C-alpha cells in the first residue's frame, strides 16, 4: 500500500528497507521521517485527528500528483493519528526516482503538502491545557513554490 494512515507506531528503518527492496529502476531513494517535537517544553501529548476515508483519499491524490510530476518509480506516505508523545515518529515520506533531484523534490512536495493541506487536526496537550495547532505562514509559503492543481483549493 502506498498510503497508510494509522494509529500504530512504525519502524522507519524497516519501512525504508521494505520500500527499497521493491524498487529496481531508481538511482535515488529519499526518505524523511517527522518526529513530534516539544518546542516550548512541557508538551505531554500531541493529539492528531482525521476523517477516515477522506484523509486517505486526499493523501492518495497528492501522492499520485507527485508520481506524475516527477516520474517516480514509487512513493510511500505514512501518517499516524491518535495521541503521540514527544520523540515519537509521526509521519514518513519515501520517494524513488531515476535521479536524485526528482526524488528530493517529490519528497519535499509531499512533506509540504502534509504540513499545510493534509486533512489532519493537531491538538497540543500540556500542563497548561489543550490548544489546537494553528497553520503557520512559513508552511503556506513553502507550499506556494509548488503552485499547481493541488494548491488551487
């Protein structure tokens, strides 16, 4: 499966090895794993919510766009939901292409989309209470460089 939305933890190394074993025409494989961070100190948990079915469909659409735009051999997107603690892996993107530039750009495109447009809602829980994570201008600016059909919404 090329897109997974799951509550369960996963091993990025094992995922990368399994992905790599399935590609043979690519000269470049790029992977990125995102980790829950505690920037301010005191974060107990990050609660991630989504709408099952809708989220997977949106991620598959953006994955298909990346596959076409960069002529990828393969791409994998994994994103967790539910309660996550600082230091836990929250997501992973892996791309495979003939050349490194395409693999890197496609991975960045997918990461920028996940950060700005993927239908996930994040709530930080700390000793001082709960608060929804707001969109950041920097994330929107990063996504803008990929202007295309996905960003028209």
